[in-house]
C-alpha cells in the first residue's frame, strides 16, 4: 500500500504544486465575499469545472470547522458520485473495449491492463482493432510479448469489427479470462468512426447481450476541460461504462477529474500516473483526494 500511495502522490505532484498550493492559501486566509471570488477563480483556472467548483465553494461558505477538511470531504463525494454503483456485468471471458481520441493512451492502457490481469494469474487475449495505424498493431504486439497475452490482429486497413469478432471467438475457444479490445483513435466529431465503434459493440453482442462487459473511455488528463466534451460526446455515441484517466503525472490539470466526474455520470475505473506497467491504478476517491491535498 505504501508504494501504491507514494506513486499516486508523486504522480499528482504538478497538480498539487499548482492548484492545490494556491487553493490552500485562499482557504486558510481569505474571508467573506472575497472567499467565493478567489476560490472560483482558482478552481476554474485549475480545470475543476463550474459545477464541481460551485459544490466545493458551497461546502465551505459560511461553515464552521476546518475548511480544508470540508473541501476534501466534498471532493470525495464528487468523485464517488451521488448515484447507485454501476452494475458490473459478469461472465467469461470478461470483455473490455477501450475507446478515445488519438494520443489519449488507449494502446498503452490495453497493455497495462493486460499486465494487471496477468499479475492476478488470469489469461488474457488482446485484440488489435486499431487497424488504421500499423504502429498501434506493432505496439500491441510488443505488449502481448511482454505480458504473455495472446494477440489477434489483421493487417493495417482491415475491418475493425471483424478483428473484435474474431478475437471474441478465439477468447471463447481458448477459455481466456479476459479480452481487451484496442480501437482506433478518433475525433469524437467524426461520425463514421463513431459508427465503427457502434459496429464493434454490435458484433460482440452477437455472442450474448452481456458483451462487451465494459466500454471504457481513455482520457488524456493533460487536455483539461476538453476531456469533459469528449466524455459527453462519446457517451452519447456509444454507451460508456467508465473512464480511464491517463498521464496525470505529466500535467497540472488534475482538477479535470472532478469536472468530468461531476458532469458525466460515469465512474473513474483507472488512473495512469507514470510510464511503467505498474503505474495504471484502480481508482479510489479517498486515496486520490488524500494524495492530492496532502
């Protein structure tokens, strides 16, 4: 646990040194009407988003007690969500489809997820359904060899849905525990590419309505508030089950986690805070806020 928390804290250093340091000074020293104005300026500048910012401001306005603790408690409530827990679909193989824009870290996330599951003793099959980029197929091949996961691929330009369908057939035939489908990076405004994602989901569902078990949107934390629009549009185009936030260690915009969680009713499943295979962590609101606020 010590190593896990140390990595998380280290990964959030840029956000802590920027947004959190300034926020602490305001919370400790500013009073009255000036408090709202100062907090709003800092929170919006830190990519926290207007809805989450208002919740955090209301948590301390006119309140008695330790403001820092009040803000931390409200952050945890935002990150845990107000609704019921998402029902996890079960079945073997467990099928995960990763979606997102170019450069968000989908292929690396696929490899790191394979590493996590293999470390748990589970058998994994990777599907290289990003058929637009030869580099993505080659990158997933490397992760396959590194983790001991099987790989299903076609040549560049092949039909992505066909790759996904063949991969699920193979995963079932080989009694694999987990199938991870890497899809092509795309702009959320490109309707034809969004339709391809829908096709992938439909062909997987031919094996049973429980497939895929999870469709996860991979978001680059460095894009800040743009992540919010990506999440909304992807969720409209293909029903999402959760989020993966990558590259939190390389940005001071870690506040975007609060914005996305508050405005898009989807759980954060994993966060990436480094380059190594072990740096993809299951998300815990309490651990995240503790590491962020110090």
